């Protein structure tokens, strides 16, 4: 009986350890960069971040440069940074993710299975009207790949993506600098995109340009049965019924051993 009791404890610990837990991803000393030119990436844990912008011909997406400052926040320097509106090239906020002239984004790619991106925070945010600062906030769009066969978004427009496997999860208005914003979605995906809102994502956010730098995201490995999470992606917590059956099985083994004894 003592051995069975130990087995029950081990089973209980496995259930707890197997539970899907939320992870917060930041971009400080624990993250690494792949290079110093357009198309570089920033890696932290199982997350790879790359920068995109619609600077190619016809509004197609081209590689941009992942920019990180001393505050460990991520921005985007696109290949047409000199044409980003009224702000001089090379100065703030031209290394931010913005929708001034071109629409920038950060592509978030998770290895090892789909995740639910439950929250994000901006380490720096600005909304302008011309050169007049309206506030330390930004409108942010969140997209997820919900199609069947993933493909490289480079060379395609945002409009093409939205018609071919990508879904606009939501646009979040006036996300304040330094605060966590819940995404409110149950979708799971291995590929997510955070972008400056408006433009291809919705006319309701046109007007004052938005600029932001990403500070962190929170993601949870998906559990089978949730949207976008198949039964083989990541093991989930056993259902209560499964735990009950395991308990019955242990009790049966114990009774059998008593009869034999």
C-alpha cells in the first residue's frame, strides 16, 4: 500500500507539472539577436521575433530591422525609414513600430506548438497629430495565423494575408505605455503579429499616427480542445474523468494485491 501511495503522489505531481502555464517573454539580457541588418531576429526562449513593413512594391511586406534600446524594448526600422512622415529620419520615433506612411509589424513565431497570446505590454508608446504629441499611447492590431499551411508573409500584402490564413484578432485602442493589455482571445497559433493599427486592418483607426515599442508578451501553451489547438500539439491537463479512472485503477490494483496476499 505504501508503494501505491507513492505512485499516487507521483501521478499527482505529473498532473501538476503537465499543466499548461503562462510564460512572460521579455527582451533583455536573456534574449539574443541574429544580426545587425534588415531581416535580423530576436530570440528569447522558444520565441523568435522578426520585423516587417509594407515597403515593397505594391504594399507587399519586406524585411525590416529589429531595433532594441537600452530599456530592452523592441522597435522596427523599415527599409524606407527616411519617408516616415514628418519626423526626421534616424530620430525617435522612427525606430518604433508605426503606421506613419508605412505600416510596420512584429512577427512572433513560437517553436514547439501553438500558444494563446493572452497579453502584451508596450514599453514606449506615442500618438501624434503631425508633430504634436497627443499622448503616451498607441492603437495596436493583433493578428494570428489560423490557416492550415503556414507560409512566409514576405512578398505579400497585409490584405493578402487576411484573405489567406491570417485573422485579425482585434485592434486595441489607446494602449498606454507601461501597462499590460489583455488580448481577450481564446485563439491558439504558432504565429502571431503585432502591428500599428489602422490601414489594412480597419478604417476606424485612421488618423493620428501611432508608434510603439514592445516590452513583453504573455503566452500560454494551448490545451487540446481550444480553438487552433489540435489533440497532438501540446499535452494538456488530464480531464477530471481521466483522473477519476486513474484513481479507480489504483484502487483495483490495491484490492488485487490484498487478495493475493
